C-alpha cells in the first residue's frame, strides 16, 4: 500500500506545484522556497535537535507553549520547526524569530523524506494533530527516531475517510512511539484506524494552554477607547468568503436597531483582504482599513483588519466574538482565544475541527452555536442588547479555559518518556 501511495504521490507532484504556483498569485508566499518542499535547504539545518511539525498558523499557535517548554527542558537541543503554509511560516518567525530553525516540510516522497532525515538527523520528531504521512513515519522508524504525535485528533468528519484508508494509515501509526490524544473520543477513533491502544494517552488539548500576550487587555482597552467606549463591537475573526456575506447582510440589517454598532472584520487569508472590504462596501457599510487608519474612524461601520497576527488585540477590544469557518463547512477556527479573553462567542453549525471544545463552551453557556442565518441574527441581536449576558458568558468562557489547562505538562512528560526509552 505504501508503494502504491508513493507512486500516486509522485504522479501528483506536477498538479500540486501548479496549485502552489497559481495560489501564489493570491498569496506570494506559495511561490517561494519550493526547494524546501523537496528537502533542499539554502541554510544548513542544525542536526541532532527536536523537530516539530505544525502544518499552519493554527497549529503553530497551539504548539507555542509546548515549543517554549521544549526549549526550556532541552536547552542543548536545537529546535527545527516545519510548516506547510506561508501563514504558518510567518507565525513561527513572529513567535520565535531566530531562536528556532524554520523550513517548509518536505512532500511525503521517499526521496525528499530521505534527504530530510539525512540533512536534519533529528533526535526526536513531534507531529501536531492529524498529520499522518506514511513515508515520513516509516523513515523515522527505520532510523530509530522516536516520533510522537501530540494534540492528536480525528474529527467525526474525517474519521470515515481515515477508516477507508486503514490499510495505509494503520501501519504508519504503528511506527509512532507515543500518541497524546486530545480527548477520549479522539483516542477511540485513533485506535479504530490502527493506532496501538497501548501507545495512546489522553493528555488534553494544547490549545487550552496557549499564552495570552503580556499587556493584551490593556492593548484592547486602548483600541476600544480610540473607537469609542460606548460602541458595541462585533469582532468577526478568521472569516471566509461565503460566511462574510451572511455576516455583512445580518450586520447591515441590525444597524437600524443598533446604529452605534461596529463590525471588526478579520479575514482568514491575506489575499482576501481587499475583496472582504469590497463586499462590506457592497452591503452599504462605511468601511475603513487597518492599513490606512491605525485607529478606527468614528463614522466607520466596518473596520477591516488587513494585517496578519492582530486578531487577539481586536478580540480583547470587542464586545462579542464571532469565530469564522463555522457558517460554511470549513470546520471552524480557534474558539478558545476569545473565550480566554472573556468574550462571549458566536459560532455557526460547522465546527467539526473544534467539536469537543465548542460543545464544552456551549454547555458552560460561554458560547452560542447557531444553525442558520436567522438564528445568527437573533443571537447577535440578543448579545448586542444585553450587556449582562455578554459579561456572564465571558466569565464562563475564561473559567472554562483556565480549568482545561495542563496539557502542555502532560505532553512534555510523554515526550520525556520517549527520550528516556531511546537513551535506554
């Protein structure tokens, strides 16, 4: 199965490169550093270190506290962090600068995998979430490199697909030394697709342990003062195109009842900043761009944040947080960030990437999950109208995040066991 998989992967390289090329017209990073995707590096990577793979920005954010813990626990080991997307690359550089070595992960081709391990020679491999690459896993096992999957999850949506590929992913999972699963449900699904049950430990979700930047609340208060403390602000984070139309239509309608309301729109992908602003103007809203106005003008209806890495600042400044990727079937984005900032959370029906966490927030009455556009309008209207409900939901969310912390310590212990076994 792995040989057939490798053949198909080689055949897919031209269309994948074509995708990266054309995606590069929207986001220039996709057209750069292609050699790294074949494990050919311009800068010589350090050897004998800890390799952490986090596919994109969300996974890098989730791994940040663990990466800091690894740096402190193993100060003599260099850290090599790979991502697959340019946004993930940018986030690594923003968080860690030159204290780590960053490169794009190689395609899961036997030749690229061989070059990667030959050049990097990691002492340990740490893979975030659901990145199951048969050749990478086989390569680690054949070189006796302990490989640990952390924050592991298998969503209900992807479970059927993995089950159909069990003959391929099952042997790959058998090469893994330890699997740190997010939840009991994830552990059961991992076992069902072939992971050895004795290697699975439920450690919780690393996303609960993310660090709020120092001074984030003061920064949010400063932003809020600039646009007017009496304005009620909905911060829509990590949004996608189809759901923005729903957001804009709903918000424009509610402006009749709440004329002072402000929509802070933070699109997920930078190549869509201009289109999101155009859509807001098309909905009849007065639009200002973050790149042109550092402080939101008083007459603005929709403030578009056309910059990366600023979402937390605006969650901290807002009254209500809508978390994107949930009104269309993307699977949702990180609902814990606004909850940790004590902001009430609104999400749509499609949250399969964060199903367990979303349900916990809903059960704690820290989030409202809506089924469709009318329900979204009703929930948003209620939150705009009721400051006491916003405060109660915000407190409940912050308490839930605090109670769920500790996954970093448990995961670090599991990684330490893998190092100990290797030394033994």
